[in-house]
C-alpha cells in the first residue's frame, strides 16, 4: 500500500500530540537521587530537602540512595552508566564535578561528557571546626592559635574529611600549603561519620560543610574557628573568614562547596527542564529558602545551560587549587 504526501503529513501531525503526551507523562515511577556520600552530611541534607518537594510536584516518589566511596566517584560512575531515562539522577558536588578530574589520575567517568547538568541546588561555605577538648588542651581560640599549635606539633593533629577529593579535603590541603603546616588526612565515606569521630575526640580538626557542622557548633560539641568563604556567613555572623583571621599567610584563601543535580548524558531535556523548573520553584519558596539559609546554604536553581557553564568555570578554578596544594589521590 502506498501513501500520498498529504496522508503522510496527516499521520505526522497526529503523531506529534501523542509523542508530546508520552513525554509529559514522565515520571510514571519512582525517581532515584543518588547521594555520593554517607547519610548526615550536607549532600545528603540537601537531597533529602529536595526529594519531598519534587515528589509533591511530580506525584511520584523521589528516593534518596546513599552510595559513598572514592570521594564521590563510586556514585558518579554508577549514575553515568545508568539508563538515560530520567529515573536516575546524582546529587553532584564540587568534588564529583570539579575537583576530582584534577585530583585523580584516572577517573571512572567523564564529568562533562557523561552527564547533563540539571540545576545547581545550593552553594555553602565550609567551616574550620576543632574538637573542643583538643582546643582547650592546646589553648586554641583562633586560626592564629591553631596554626601555631599545628606548627609546634607537626603531624600530631588528625584532619578528618568526607572523602578524598571533596572540598572538605581540599580546603584543608590548601590551608596546609598556605600555612606550611602538616596534619594527617583521614578520609571518611561522608561528613556524618567523620563528625561523629571529631566530636568523639579521635579526630582533631575538619573543614566541614557548614550545614552539617552547624548544629554541633550551636550545641557546643564543636568549636568553629573560621569559615572558608570570601565573606562571613549569615548563619555564623560572629565567626571570621579564614582570610580575616589568618594573617598574611592566608590572604586570598577561599574554598567553598556546592551541590547540584545532574543526570546521565542523553536524558530527555523535557525531564531535565521540568526538574530544574520545579527545583527553582521550591528553592524560591519562603519556607525552604529560609530553612536552607538558616543552615548556611545559599539556594540557587539556575538553568541547565547556566549550570553547565558554572561547572566549566569551577573545573578550571579547582584545577589551580589542586595544583597549588600539591594534593593527589592514587
């Protein structure tokens, strides 16, 4: 049977609404948000803040799945290889999508080619926190005090992090390189377990993301010396920046973190754009915005294209930081 051009055109026109309707039905089942670190850290906190908002917007469960390991690379590799159908996303971080490519000689994924950026969720400063008992023992009440104690006791202080290649790790490495101090780096599988040991006394210092450290600072279980951002945080207005408190050796110090949703390359842009729009809407609501800001986070919600440019700029910036610090992970 043969068809005229008019019949073919009519079939094409009738098919367009059907395809559009099929795309618009996404999601028809649960969507997984993979978190590359253990529960309790800022990556996990932000993913769990967004999941119910997205579930409410789309009418399907958004399930947080913690997959820690290798500074975020374990989860990154899993999501990169997942079907590009919109049902698996990664809460990417400055580590997985800016630092690790410069830090690891061999990556299990290409942070640009293997993913499509969805949206930046939030940026946060890190905060230099110490165990209060250790601070009391060495008379540490400021960044200057800490540098003095670290120089007098090279290698005696244990520096916890949420994993190799994270901004928490690199914040400490940059601090060490600028001050000429040495602390033994102990990587964990997320901020949660690292904070437990820091409060317990088996760790001495950490450059943690502010949202996960803040409750423990307020409770007195951790002592905050400075934030790593260029400006003070509204969540801790009385705590100086490292540059402010560190003197000439730490002039220009800045090392903040960020967190954003990414999906496997090839994920339909309809799904990507809808998630970005609903995330931006949720982050713009007074309740969630105020909640995140109170925890020290700065909500975003930028478009996929804007996030792609942001990742490119951050990759270039952190490559310089990694080189300056001399940090490497085998």
